[in-house]
C-alpha cells in the first residue's frame, strides 16, 4: 500500500468521524459544509499532486455529486441569511 493510499484512507476516516460528531452534537450546518469541502480539497490535492491524476479526473473523484450538492445548498442558505441580515 502506497503513501497516497494511506493518506486517502486517513482523510476519509477523520472526515467521517467529524461528520458523525457534528451530526450527533447538532452543530450548525456550516461545520458539515466546512468539513466536507476541506476533505474534498485535500483528497483532490493528494490525487492530483501525489498520484498524478489529471485535474478533471482528480476533481471528479474528490468532489462527488453529494458533496457538490451540499456545497450548493450551503451557499444558497448562506446567501439567504446574508440578505436577511442586511435588511
């Protein structure tokens, strides 16, 4: 097993633990967003720089549709909150 594979596994395990913790403790949705985005970015960097994937392939493997959907929903919620606070 190579070092990039071990790093991918560690990032995935730590992210899963954080997500379960945030859901059990009922933290704000924004922490789930941050955790998912940061983990996907780290996975992208590992795949692109250490495993020599192309940028498109690394992006598609790192940012799966569920994470992209969570990011879009979080952006919509954050912009709605921002607009409400300004009014």
